[in-house]
C-alpha cells in the first residue's frame, strides 16, 4: 500500500523527479511551480460581499432614557456618578467615532437595517465560507482610522494595522486612513475563517480600528463579522434556520482613553484637576452595545424562535465579564448555560430557544459591573 502510494506520487510529480529538470526547477518561483504542476482549477470566483462603511463623529448618549431601566426608576447617587453631567463631569453624552454602514459607494443612503439594540456597534458583515468580504471604507472623522478584522484571511494591504514587517508604502495604505481618505479592504473567507467542527453553523469575529488600538476602540470604532459554514447560509450569508441574531458587546468603555477626551474636557465649565480620580471613574462606561443601566433598546424574540446570541468583549484587565440571561438558557458549544465568560476581545456564540415569555434581565454578573450599569434587558413574546 505504501509502495503504491509512492508510485502514484511519482507519476504525478514525474518532472520533479527527473534529474534533467532539477536545475530548471531550482530557478522557478513557487508560483511557476504551482502553475506547472497544479491541476487546472475550475474558475471558482468567490462571491463578493461588498460593504460601504464610513467612520463618523457622533454625540453618543449611553443613557438615552435618562433613567435606570433594569429596576425602573431615577438614577440614585451611586449611579449618577457615571451619567450625571456637572461643572467638571461629562455625564452620559460623549463625543465618539462610530463605523456607519451605507448602501451605496457615494455614502448617501444609510443602511438602517441594524436592530436598534446593536447600539454603537458598527455594521455587521455577513459572509459564507468561500466568499470574499470587500469593505469600501471612508474616514470622515478628524482622526486617522483603519479597519482591522479578526479571523478572516487578509494580506498586508488589508490588515488595517501597522507592524514592523518591512511592508511597502502601498501595503501600508490600509494601516492609517487619514481624515477624508478612503481604502478598500479585501478579506477572504476560507475554511479556516469559518466554524470549526465543534462550532455552530456561524461564528462571530471582531473588527476594529487599529491605528491606536487602545484609544480607537475606546472611542467607539468596532463591529462584528459573522461567518457561516459553507452550504448553511442564506443568500445574505446569514445562518439558515436562525430566526433572530442578537449582538451584545460588553465593554467598560474608558472615555479617559478617548481620542476626544481633551476637547470634551475643554468644553466643561470647570476643568477637572489632574488628580481628580472621581472624574476618571465617572468616565468608565460599563456598557452593553454602548448603553448603561439597561438603556439598550430591547431585542425582541418569540417563544420557540431559534435565537443566536453573538456575545463579545473589548477592553482591558477590568473587562472580565460574565453575561447572564434571566428567564431562559442557552447552549454554548454543546453545554447548557445561563452565564458565560468573556475576556477582552473574545467572542462566544450562544443559541437560545426561548420558552419563557416576558421582559428579562441580561446583565454582566460581576458585582462591580452590575452597580456601574452593565445591564440590559431582552423581551420574549408569545
Ligand atoms: Cu462585566
């Protein structure tokens, strides 16, 4: 059996084993070698999933309802620390950058299809294994920005971040898109960017700006990519058989690290002193999708729906989160849970088949984070 296999290999690769051809082969590039020996490929053009995205500056309100919504009521004194404006406190409205999805290359029609609960998240990109994601990006902010994806396949001209790697200038245009600049990113979606054997039919990857990774993400420039296993996606790249996709980003957004901190401080009536630790504390926004104290618009689902939760985190050492669903349970990697674990930049897919109608809490179970507002709600209807 071994011998037979070896013989077959020799037949296929006979030129490679012909001593007369070795010298020539030694001079051939790997591309030429591939062309010489690879069987003719069926021209399988990848399906392109093209997305138009702009980074834009916005005024973002972490608590648009102006009240605590998990229990329902006015903010108490402890909660006001994070949301009440003052002479030297920013309050709940911060100047931020966001990724905004558009339907056309001229960026005239906003893509309004995102669920309101997605909040500050950038547009969600969907793809099926075998596709290519093309992101036509325009930076309409005053700060340089980029788009760095996790998981998918990219070359150096689409990594969206600088590395000390000897890249040419052309390969660095994606690293640092200047204000007013554009760049088109090409992200291939091979098998290794899709669900593994133990994954459900789709998984979630982050993308985010990576010019100044820490400050860019705290400023609000991040979103998610959903990759569905080949043959298990609908025409839009979404997983078949899933009635509802829900997205939840848990992050202590550190506004002290915002690209716009200085100008926000400059607008305050009274400049906080350099050692004002309470000012720094007031800028730690313990948020789900950019909302605190259950101000996130509730995702709504029906009893019996197949609901897929894509749960994510970003941040630093305080960003160890334990999202907890009241009222219903989920399956994560074949395990039944009602709490899961997140660390910065990790993602989890949780499948829920709600059997319990009502409005339910969905909150981080870390005590300090509950107190600081990392809470939300979801609704199950009959
Ligand atoms: Cu937490």
